[in-house]
């Protein structure tokens, strides 16, 4: 996962699950490392409840740099 753009919670959860898998960690290991319960991490990985901060901490702990950018607007601007 060199560079991945995610636009919704389900994609973010998948990115975390893949990053965790590349480290060879189970959910309990990553959850402990970022200070949440395994249940909380499982919800984040499924794209359900959880905070963006938890998701970003999980990716960071897995060794990924995270960049947050505004979602592009489909509205065209004409002079």
C-alpha cells in the first residue's frame, strides 16, 4: 500500500486492516499499541463507529504517513 486515497469509513477501515496485516499483528496487538479496545478497533476496521483520530493513530502505528485533504468538490467554478 504505497499510496492509497480513501474517501469513506469503509475504505479507511480496509486500509487499517491491510496495514495491520502487513505488520503481522492481530487486532488485539494493534488495539493495545494505540490505547483502544480490540472491539473499538474492529468497529473502525469495519467502517462503523470510531473516531478519525483512532483511525489515524492506527495507520501511524503501522508505519504509514497520513495526509488529510479536503474532498474535491464536483462543482465547477466559472469566471
